C-alpha cells in the first residue's frame, strides 16, 4: 500500500496525464489485460496444415479456396483490431 503522500503524488500525475493526453489515458484505463490472442498466426498455421489435404482431395481449386478464405480471415481480424484502437 502507498503512503498518503505517495498516493497524492500518483493521483496528481494521473490527473495531469488525463489533461495532457486524454486518448492515452483512456487506452490505459480500458487496458486489455495482456497481449491479444495471436489469431492471425493461428489462421495461418491452420491454413498451412489444411492446404495439403484440401489440395489432395479437392485439387488446386480447393487449395485456392482455402488460401482465399485464410486471406479474408486475416484481413477481417486486422480490420477489427484496427477499428478497436
């Protein structure tokens, strides 16, 4: 626990930060609680693992569809992350 003087100093720093850079203060208050889930990496790994089987059973058109679906998923994930900022 902080002492009273340290607590007042910290509150003053937070108040000045909120007045000078409100966007940064808002991001720090809402915090994600850690790192984001690596969804793009997961999509790429799953596409990489599925591609040989899909290509074997469905041919080149099926493999192309898997690549297209993976690319669309990656774009959607990145767009959602960008709009949340």
